[in-house]
C-alpha cells in the first residue's frame, strides 16, 4: 500500500488540503516545497488540523544542484508514492517567461521521477489541469476530449502528462494518475488553511474574496459578450476539499494494483458564470462585491465544465460540496486571515 507519500508543493493552496486528507487517510507524508509561492505557516496549520507532525524538505526540485540531496531524502523517507503539485501556475506569466515555465515545471517532474525510481516507488498522482483541453471540445468535457493548451503553462501540464505516459509504457510496474483539475475554490472548513496569493490574484475567487474583505476596490469582469447564458465566462468550480479527497481516492485506486497511466477529470460537473459566482459569494459573505465590466482577458475561453463520470466509475469519487459551501468556506478563510498567512 502507498503509506508513505511525498507531496511536492505540499505547502501550497491545493497541496495543504491534500496533505490534510492524506493524514486523515492514515498516510505519512514528506512535503517538498521551496516556499516560492507558499508560506511555512501552512505546515504548522496542516499539523494542527491533522494532529500529527509531518516531514518537510525545503528544496527546489527544478534546481539541478539540489537533485542529489532530494533523491537521498526521498530514499531515506522510504517513499511508496508521490503526489506531484509543485510548479509555476500563472498563465499570464507563462506567456512572458515560457522558458522559465518549461524549465521549472518539467525539470521538477523529472527530478521527482528520478527520486521515486531511486526509492523504488512506482505510484504517482500528478496535478494536471483542465487547461490541457483548450477550447476544442463540447461540454461537458470527457478525458477523451482533444487536448491543445492555449498557453505555455497549459503546455507544461500536457507535456508532463505525456512524459508520464512514456514512463508507464516503458515500465509496467508504474501506476500513474494525471488528475485534470477544473477550478478549485473554497478552503478547509476550519478556516485555518486556504489560498494565499503572493500578488494581485489572477483567479476569480481569491479576487472576489479580497474585494469582499476590502483589500481591493472592485472586481474586473473580463468580458460580458461571450456566447454564454449571461455573457460572462463559465467554469466548473470545485471545492478544494473535494479536490483533495480526489487525490486520496486516486492513491486508493493505485493501491488496488491498477498500473499504467490514466487521465481523470476532477470537477463538479456543473458550470457557473462569473456573475453567478459573484452573486453566490455576495450571499455567503453578506458583503458588497463592486464590479466593472472590462475587456476579455487574452487566452480565456467562453465555457468549460467537466464530465466527472470517470472519477466516479474508477475511484468511487464525486464532488460533494455545492457553490454555497465553496463561497462560505472561502469567505471564512478570507475573513479570519485577511492578509493570508501573514495575518
Ligand atoms: N475572471 C474575471 N475577473 C478576474 C478573474 C477571472 O472576470 O479578476 C473570469 C475569467 O475570465 C474566467 C473566470 O473568471 O471566465 C475564471 O477565471 P480563473 O482565472 O479563476 O480561472 P480560469 O480562467 O483559469 O479557468
């Protein structure tokens, strides 16, 4: 069984929630994180919620000079498997700095593979993204949909998926799940961990939350002339705790001796527009969310939501929390930690 799990990027937004669910499932974890876009305080909070200590290695998986010490630590930890979440994730930045994105994201995945090989661990869950689908498919999107990312960030996810498929074809002992996330939002219901963007948030929910708490004046809605029900973009928002549970379900699936590499959507299977999301957040927070209509954001697509039936069939997993729970939990985190982990 995959009892001892390496979690790269374990201090980040999704990673911290994944760590909490892994601890709850009885697994031991080694977090590898360089804290470039995360906060060490998240580790203390994971331990607080999980009521257990975790192992942490502060290291940069993309830095070749650190690879040997990372490999040694993963071996010493006696890892059985890994969840790989470390990487750069800002779409706009990836367009401006493509080489940095390829080097960091692909380099990190390769270093982790090397470490797992050295430890003899052949179970891996990879944090991929629905962005690999681009705008090529009808909704809801299935895993058989055509792939074609529209930016370098998305292509790093797609290329890593392909690398992992090659690894699994070369050695049948590998079991790999590429989890294609839709739009994770919300926070742990304790209000102790949540999303804490370093800069001005790129994503909709952290931006709305910062407007609600008074850190920002107003939301810009990027386009209201899309061919959607109210003209604003439609996305499949999924509660981050549901998403985290999907990772544990993927490991449980690999534990049943399922080998090879597969792609699995993690989404709620339902789309909400920007305006509907703003209205839901307003209800949950009881705060005003001033907004203006701004031009479309380059690279955005009109609408995407998941066919989540494969995860249900293979893992027995479905998203359970609705948009009101997503907003209520996101708001609790924002209200109780207005400046994130620095609060
Ligand atoms: N969006 C917006 N204003 C913002 C951030 C996002 O109107 O400040 C819109 C965006 O155009 C998209 C939706 O909200 O339709 C979700 O955007 P996000 O960046 O969170 O996710 P992604 O586009 O990567 O799916």
